[in-house]
C-alpha cells in the first residue's frame, strides 16, 4: 500500500481552495501603479510639449471680447463652460433674458445673435466672439421703445412677465426677416417660445398688426 501524501502547504496569505493569494495581488497592484505613473508622466510631457491649439479655450479660461447692443465689452479669463446668458446677467447686469430652467425649452432667454433669435443659455460665451449680440434692453432708448414693445402693451400680451422679454426678442427677430408674415406664419415662427400664462392671442395679435402695417 503506497504511503499517504502530505497535504500541500498553503501559501502565506492565501485561502484554502482559492487560486489567488495576497502576494500575487500585491505584485499586480505594483505593476498597475507603475503603469499609471508612467502614463501620467507621458501625458504631462505631451501637454507641455504641445501648447493648446488655436480655437481651443483652456480650462482656466481665456480673454473674450463681445459686441453687445452695439457696445464692445472685454472680459478676462472667461471659462469655456460659461454661457452667454451667464455673462449677460452676471457680468453686464443685462437681466432681461431669464434663466428659467436647465433645458432651454421656454425661450425666455431669447436674444439675437447676428440678427437671428437664439437661446442665450444654449450658447457658450466664447461662441459669440466676433458676432453681434442684441438683448431686449436695446429695444428701449431715449428716443422711445420698439413697436413690438408697444404692441405687447397695447394687446395685453403679458401677465407674469417672465417670458415676455424672450417673446419680444423672438417677435422682433421674426418680423425683421418676415415683415409681411401671415398669422399662420407668425404662430409657426414663434413656436420656440412658451408662455405658461397663455397670452398667445395677444402676442400673435401684436405681431400680426405690425406685419399688416408693413404690408
């Protein structure tokens, strides 16, 4: 009868029946740390060797010049994540454009960029460099107010007033490009703005009256 074999001696730090031990784990961890350090070093060296490409805004910001309501404004170290709406409200104190929500779905932040209606919260400030930004504040001057503003008052096209500045800008932008628009065209053209108070009849009546006056 053959002699009995002694049971295998377990490696220190291992559990009986497992194919994994602490020594292997530490050895693998050390290799992972070394690889990470090497990759980090290579990344840092590459970043130092390759300066930011033209048009790429550094994470800590870059200087920016904007044309807002016909005036030139210069800003220092504007971060790439800053929206036009934030810059208008926080830096220029132009608060007509409202910050309603995070989905930019209401249109109460509407401004004009190069004559086209746009949501200020959906546009990064740096994207507006070299463009002409117009806000609702520009529609009232010492000489008087824009006919769209007068029309909103005449047709009672506002209640709480929160959406009103955006609707005024959307209406102004639309009529600039469609001075003889029909009611159906006006309703479609202003579809990007919402009024929770439901003053749509007054808004469209205002726009239609101006359009008919230009017919």
